[in-house]
C-alpha cells in the first residue's frame, strides 16, 4: 500500500519544513503503508530537512526532465533530484497534460530517464469526462499505459481527470473496474487519485486492485493526510 501526497503549487519552504516535521514519524503508526510527499521543486530541500535522516517518509518531485542537463529553462533533471536526496518523481499528471502540453511521448521519455537514473516513478493516467461519456475510457488507458517503460520501480496512478480537484470521486466500483483493466495491461501497483479524502479513503483503498492513493488537496493538511494513511494501514490489514 502506497499513499502519496501531491502538494501541487502549494507550500513554500517554511510551510513545507513545518509539515514535514509533523509527519516524519507517521510511518511508525501506519504499518504496511509506504508514505510519499511531492512538494514543489523549491520546497524539496526544506521537506527533506524537516523529515530528517531517520524518517521513512520519502520525497518525490512533481516532474522530471528526460535529459541529464541542457538548455531547458524551467526544467529539473534526475541527477539534480538525486543529489538533493529525492528518491522519485511524478510524471504525466493530468494538470501537466492539460495545461503544459504533456503528451504520452514526453511522459514516456520522462519516466524512462528517471528510472534509468535510479529514481522511482509514479506515472499518471486517466480519462477526461468527455472521453468517459464517449465510452473511450479503456482505449485512453490502453494508449497511456502502453507507452510506459516496464520497470519494477514504476507505479501507475489512475486519476480520472473529471475527479481531479472537483470534489467528485469515482465510485469504488468504477475505480476497481479501471484498476483491474490497468492491471491487465501492466502488472504494477495502481494508485487511485481523484478527490481522495479521509471520508472515502477506506472504501476506495479496500478495493482488490487499488494499491494506494495519490492524494491532492487532502494531503495539504497533516491531520487529513494522516487519516488517509491510517485508512491505508487498515485496508492493508484486511
């Protein structure tokens, strides 16, 4: 069971450090759950400092470039992240696809480069509301999953785009159906992302093919993030 908190464009260095100090011992109370936080680039170092060297909470970046270095203003490479002590990265989040021109091909390139460098990867896939209404969910997922490199450090996050930041959540049955389909394409852990909250975490994480959660807004508050991690521990025991 893996629970990852994606902070998006929230928490500067000071706030990130304070948050990290509050959750650094959380793994001691959530047996069976791997915990990851994904701060903005400018807050990675502060988060690592707040966690301290002994914490089992891992820090991932929200994106990573496919080249080791070069003239790519605004991008950050895998070696730069590794030098900081970051151990993984998100790739292909729906907001990157929607707002910044991310494509299946660039998601593949980012994932391959990160994995080759030694990072772990959470690769995001998911359909829009229009695609779901057109009954294209499986074809979209097959296309997005099909480009991903095969690697034992790659985890897939299913995030139906219509549930990202909207307060709408896939029903447990809908999530399970999508996760089972993804698992039929790629044998890897599959996280659910899309308005995961303490109130719905246990029922979502209790589905047979749901291996954890990629949490957005609810990961910004340490109390709600802890509640979701505790729900993950309860689901892992079941």
